[in-house]
């Protein structure tokens, strides 16, 4: 995703864009909990956030939510995604839709891939979800939206999220 740092700076400084982003992130008071994105989800399971509208057929204004959120917390990353040796933002929790800044770190594509390969076969890992990353992220988002639309408490929404997560665990079939 080749977006010049100057454009990221504009989007990150815009309070209206920030408000739209945070309106789609389910946050808790704990830095240990994942903050799930419950808006649009890409085919890879990552948050899909429209930071800006672009004229024409391009979708350059739609960015992965974790890239927006990480830079909102830590500042603009120069040349993010410009090449194979460029820095990337990695999830330490392995939840593709997580926006919690403490669960995101800078790394390389090679490091990110190596971590994925090492953890994807762990039955307790989010990477082992039978629905795949997109199915998992969409199920969690649907659980959060249902709870919010029903006026449920944070505890009730957390219970919904736990059920949505458990539904994709490989060992839940037996």
C-alpha cells in the first residue's frame, strides 16, 4: 500500500477521520484485551477503513485499520509498504481485526510471515480458526454489533465475543 507520508499525516490529524475510525473500534479499559474493529473487514480479515474518498476508480483512501490505528498512536511511518524491505505493522495477538496499539508492533514482512508459520498450527491460536481470518473477524464484528444494537452491557458483549471466538476453534468440534 503506497501512500505518501504526507497523506497519512493529513488523515491522522483530521479529527473527523479519527472519530469515524474510533466509532468502528470496540475498546475496553484493559490494555490486554483486543480492541476489535466491527466495521468493514477485508478478505484477509483486517479492518478496512476509508480514511478518505478519492475521485475516480482508485480506492487509495481505503486503508487497513491497524495501519491507521498504529500510526495514530505512534506517528507516521515513512515509506510504509513501499517494498519488500519496508516496515510493516504486525499483530502480536494474531487477531487480524485487533486495533489495540499495545498489540501492534513494527516488523518486517519476513518476521511477520515467520511468526505466522510458527503459530498457525497451535489449536489455541486465532490463526487456527476454522473460518479463516476473515470469517473470524466478521463473526466477532457481528457479535459486537448485535450487542451494541441490543443495548447490552460491556460484560454481555464480551460474552458474545467469547462465543464467537469459540465457534471457530478446531477443538470445539469434538
